[in-house]
């Protein structure tokens, strides 16, 4: 499903850090070394059909790297 984030991501929480991330070896191989974290947050997103909804998003990031592999997890009520 294609989507884009409209505005800022809020209510950001850390889900996992370092070796607690199951995908850590793949992240390091693909993007490089760093203190990787898996985070979640809520944001307004625009779907491919043009509708705007609030959703929970998950992603990975490390110092010096922008958000990687942004995933839509579920829709939230406005």
C-alpha cells in the first residue's frame, strides 16, 4: 500500500534498541553500522486514493541516518 506522511510524526516511542532488533544484521549490511533503534509513532498519512487518515507507523533509524523502512501498522481513529 502506497502512502506518504502528511505533517510530523508524534507520540514517538522506542520499541527496541541494538541487539533486541531482529533485523539488525540486515540493517547494518544494507545501510551501515550505527546505534540502530526501532521506533513507532502516529501521523496523518495520505493514501494512494487521496484520503487522509491517522495511522501508527514503525521505522528504523540510527545516528546519522534518516528514517528507514517506514511501515504502516494500523489505522487509528481521528
